[in-house]
């Protein structure tokens, strides 16, 4: 049996979970040893694991099982014609189901395993119920700190599992042991150097997230192959060159960094060689990464860790209340909370408080700076609300800190929404082409209904979501009354930016005059678009008509026949010429009306126009539905 | 033992990069080549594959590339006859390279949707992929993945997951030095005079350094320019300017902070180079 190298505690928890058959999520950065832990468990409990890897093409049938087409065509849908997939195999035989990188699979696929985890039963369409073997156990792995190409997992999923975290990096001593164990032929001094470099990559002031153990292993592999070179071909590469190749792309720089990744690694390598090391930084806490990866919805799972988290939140809340009460006697309410906390009574966490009394909390932010630890507990809607109220009075540094928390949240949510919105497109079935995903069920259905027994390429069909290239301009009214809906508006803009990534898309903000945030052919990252929308200043008067003229100019750059404009506004123009006559110029005009007590006269006028559709935007609006309607329905 | 002498003979300059390539291919570490257009990413990868003398599987990233096209698919008519098995599976470039211990060359990986790259992740570190309805495909000895990507900020590229960067050794290809460029131009343009080669390369280099130009031209621009100038001669500055405009204008992008259009910038650059 191999050595566990400092993962003893986590493994013990995993084994306990196995014995009580509670599903486990193992989280950790890439290279933190998730897979190793599972293979260790496999050997220890002498059970086979059935593995599947999450990626976009993993659908339900690939996970559960499928009907063998040959038998199905002969005998119809029955147990005999069914071939179980990895999940069902584990479920039936009592094996370990290992779902690697579960958050890279579509969220819908994950839903299938949920009931099984809970009720130990799976329902297979056209076949019926299958009961789980008592030994069935499921492990899911999730890479931390990687948002690209991942999906949000449903909260119900977290509810059913225990989360084990490998987020805390191993100590330098442990690392050295691991490296020595795997590369016994490498000079211990060199191993020490690689370990130091790995550790230093986390301490460099320009680095946000340092390199993983993988980077260290890769560097050692390259160094080893350099050592084994025959003498006459001795390579001229220095430690520095090889360090850059294996480290540079694996570190994440802080947004304000003025060095490139290569320069940082060169700096690190030189420092390690001359022993001018950076002092240890305060580590990236696991809580922080939980937040950025999973958003507020994923945080409150009911596990052991959860309770600790709650206690930690309350402790921090109490601390800040006390601090506030000390500096500002006027914070009576907070003072009360602090007093209660001291007396051991129940205490309301700041996350709840910021919803109830956002003004008080906002003031606290301005006066005390941002208590970063606490921000993590405030949900994104409350946070954007607070941001809206106080951004004008915040220092640039604090503003950046808040944006850094808010934008990834909004982007991640927008992504999930736009993924769901995609499905509202109509599915067409097209003839088969090599390399295309084909729909086996649809094909078999078709053959069965036509009575065909012999397959031919004509009977095979491929699903394709109908997606025409679109040209859309989004106009955002930034007058005071509208910007109150900031969170919804930012989210709408972000979802649209996602949905329309490959299409012609422009964003114009308008108040007294129009400002282009993104023009039609301009490439802008969604991140910076969201940032700009969040930072929109609310202006004095509203000139809808010149915004529409600008929108027209944008669309004129294209020769598409369909010209769509989406306007988010309260439709109360207070400046400029009468906008109605400009509206005739667009083939499809979508008015997204922010909620008001009285309908504006312009909306009434719009209702009579043939090319106009009116949508209402309020805090209860279903964004998926709204955007699907705006984009996919004509 | 890998013999890289043909690689070294066919590529001008790039000694360090070639050595890292060689180390990575020996250690079996996946390789990621990053560089601007015209820095010779594809050429370098192809030459490496040539000197390795292994089967070569290539795929190019674009918007419609999905996981299935990378790994492989089932032939539908055969499946309906024989069911899902290795027999009815058509290996894609990834599965092909793994099954035959070849080079998997994924060109322009960041022009494919971010999600498609997920399909290659397990092949990179464990040398195995799990094909639904088929099972595990293990990589044979010799399997070597090579990727090329464009720098992040370029139009039409998608961000790649960290898990991907984490698994590859990275080689950054900067633009060639002016001496290397001149050598390349002389190699590619027969009968080119020293004067023309120098002028073409200096002009391209100037497009990298000009403050109003965001993206400059590449050695391709220098080669084309040298070709045309060899035909037209270097006597008339007006003609030189015309030729340069037609070759370079569409290869550069002016920076957003300037009002000047690209062809005006080219004229400026020509004047600057001609006047030293």
C-alpha cells in the first residue's frame, strides 16, 4: 500500500463516509490528490470503482445506460436490450461510483443521480425502477478555483453529500517527501529547490493563486529527462527556462499585476536560487474559493463543515458589531447585536442583517473599509444593492474589492441562465453526417414506427438546435429610477452577452446622452462589460430618442435584415425629440419596462405598435423566460 | 532516443524552445505552444512530429468543434446492426493517437469552445479517456499531445480551463529577432537582395514597436513584402509605399486610442524606415 502523505485525516473521513454510505464530494485544486485518495479507498475496501468523467457531452443516457439498438429493434425496450452505464453498474453491484469533475457535466445530468443518492432507487425510462445494492457508494470530485468550462451544481446536490476538502496545500516537508518518493533518482537539493519554488509561487505579491503540485511534478519530470540526456547533447537550458515552461501558465496573477506570468516565474526562480525568499502570505482560505466557485447558493450545505462555517460567520459578525459599536455610538442596532453576542444569546449573521438594514451595513462598509471575510457571507443581490448605494463614496481600492466579488458571481449565474436559455431553441432533426452527435432514441423510434428492421443512413437523425445569427443592440437606461433595478439589469446584460457571444451584439447605456459600452464588432470580455454596467452612473435626464439613433447606427454596420433592439427603461423620456417615430426603423423592438406604479404614456403608445413586444422587469421576473422570449421567439 | 537534428535544421533560431520541446516529448509531458500569428507554432509542431516519426493526428479548433469530434464517434448504421463496440467506434484524432501511440496535434485549441477541451483533460495526465458506451481507452507508449493557442486577448478565442494549463508545459513563441527574420526571408524568397530583405523585416519590426499599432504584422508579412519588392524594385518610394500598403494594411490593427486608420499608419511606418 502506498503512503498517504499527510492526507490521513481526510482519508479517515472518506472511510467513515464509505462505512455509513453517505455520498462524498471531494474538492480540491487540480493536482491536490483527489484521484489518489479514491484509488487508495478502492484498495482498502476491496471494491471496484466505476468511473465517468464530466464533460459537456455526458448526458443522462450515457450515465445510466442505454438500449442496445440491435436487440431493441428485435425485441423492443426490455431488460434484455438494456445495457447499464457506469452509474447503474455501480448501483446494481454495490460498487463505488466515481464521477470525476462532476461540475464539468451539464447540470441536468447531475440531477439524475440525485434521487438515487437519496432514496437508493433509480427510474430508467421505458424500463422501470432499479434498486440500489446496500454497498453502493458514490464519490464526486470537483476541481476548485476553475470556473472556465464548468457549471453550477444544484443546491440539492450539496444537501445530499458530505464535502471533503483538499484545498489546504500540504506543508513543504510533506511535498518534499512526495517528490522524493516519486523521483528517487533526482538530487535532493534539486527537489528542495522545486519545493521552494512551488511554495514561493503562492507568496509572490503579484500572484493571486500559485502553482499546483502538478507544476512541481512536471518540472521534476522535465529536469529528470534533462539529466538523462547523453553528455554530448547536454542541453543548455537553465533551471530558469524549464521553470518558466512548467510554471508560468499555472499561476494566476492579481488583476493589478504589472509583471507577466513569465517575469514572475523568472523572478521566483532567481529568488529561490539566491535564497531571497518572500515571507509567507496569508493563505487563500478555502472559504473564499467556495464562494467564488459555488456562489452563495452552494455554500450552506448541511455538513460538519457547515456548522463550523456558521459559527465562524457569527463570530466574525459579532466582532464587527462590537467594532462598530465602539467607534460609532450611533449604531444602536448593531450595538444591541453585539451585546447579545457577548451575553451568549442568539445573533443575527451579517448576511441576514444586510438584507434587513442595508443602509446601516453600507455605512459600516464606508467607515470601516470592507471586512473581506464577512463579505463572503452576503449574497450577491444584497451585495449589489449595497454596492449601488455606496459606490460613489467608496475608495477605488474598496470598489475593486467589491467588484472582484460581485462580477464572478454575476457571470457564473449568467452562464447558467444562458445555458438554460439555449434549450428554448427549437430542435430540428437533420440527416446524419459523420462526427455529428446522433440521437439513438429518435432513430430507433423512427425505425420502429416505419417498421424498418434494416438500418440505413437515411434512418439516422441528428438533433440540432436552431440558432440563427442574430444582430441585437441592448439599450440600458441609467436614470435614477431605473438603476434601482441594477442587479436585474446587470444580470440581463451578462446573460445576453453570454447568449450572443458569437453574434452581433452591442450595448448602449443612456441618460442625458448615449454611451456605447460595447459596439457591434468590438471584442470585449463579459467581465469588463459587467464591470461597466455595474459602474454606470445614474444621470439626470433621459433621452431615449438619441439612444435609438445610436442603436440604428450600430445595426447599420451589418447587412442583416432582422434588426433587433432591446431597451431596458421606465420609458419616461425627459429630454430629446419624440422617440416613437424612431421605433419604426427596427424590425423587432423589445421594450423591457422596469416596474412603476403608473404605466408611462409612452408604454401605452408602444402597445399599439406592431413591431413592439413589451416585457416587464421586476424583482420577481423569471430572467430565463424573459431572455428566451426576447431572443428566441419571434 | 529522439533525434531532433532535422527539427533544428528546418527551423531558424528558437534553440531554447526546441530544447524544451525535446525535453517535454521525452518526459511525455503535453506541450502547449503559444504565440501570435506568424510566429511558427504550427510549423514547429509539425517539424517535431516529423522528427519523432510517429503517427500524426491533427484537429483544428473552431466554433463547431465538440468533444465527440475530438474523441471519436460511433458509426450509426453499424451500431444499429452490431451494437456499441470497438468495432463500430470510429476513433477521432484523440482516440486514434492514443490507440496508436501517436502525436495528437490540436491546432488553435482556444478557437474551440471552452468546454470541448474538457474532453482531453484525462488523456493529458492519466493517458486514458472514458468513452461513454465503450469504456476506457488507454494511451499506448508514444502518445504525445501538442496544442497551439493564440494569445488570450485575440479576437475569436475562448478562455481555457486552468485544469488544462495545469497539465501542459508551456512554450511561448515571441516574434523572431530581426536577424532570424532576415534569414527566414532569404530562405523563402529566392533572389532577394540584402537591401530588400532588411527593409521588409525592419518595416515589420516597426509595426510591433509603433505606439499607435496594437497588433503588428509577422514574418509572413515580411516574406510577402520581400517577394513583391523583388519584382518592383526599391527605386521609387511611392511604389514601395503602395506595395507595403497592400501587403501590411490588413495585417495590423490600430490601437483604440488613435484616430489614424491602418493604411495611414503603414505609410507612416514606410517613411520612418526609409528615412532610417
